[in-house]
């Protein structure tokens, strides 16, 4: 086999590898989007639809079936007020979320 054939074979393999990588990335993105669409505004407890309701000036999601409440990051602190015992901060800190704003 000649050097020229090896060169073009290598270029072809590299192009195929780049194309496969791009297609894999697109498929991964499409799969993530499909999962998001499947679970968007669904209750984590029973799977029913969540509705957005205003509560004390905060928009929270409430399950239309079982009444479970979903709070976005920071909403619990806004609703509960400043935690002088740092219980909430330490609880969320155990899971790697939230930070102490003191």
C-alpha cells in the first residue's frame, strides 16, 4: 500500500470519527430534551401534572392530584425567612446544594 493511500485512508477514518462524535452528541442532546419534555411539570411523587400557584408572592408548583409541592432553589428560604439556627442551610449543605448567605 502506498503512503498516499494510507494518508487518504487516515483522513477518511478521522472524518468518520468526527461525524460519529457529532451524531452521538446530537443524539444525546435529543435524548436529554425528550426526558425533559416527558417529566416537565410532572409530580415527582405520583407523576401527575403540576400547576403553578402564587403563595406569599412566590410562584410554586403544586400537584393537581396529590398536593405535593415543588420549590425551586431558594424558594424555601424566601418562604421560611432567615434561618437563625442554620438548620435549613446545614440540611441543604449535606447534599452539596445551597450556600450560607449569613
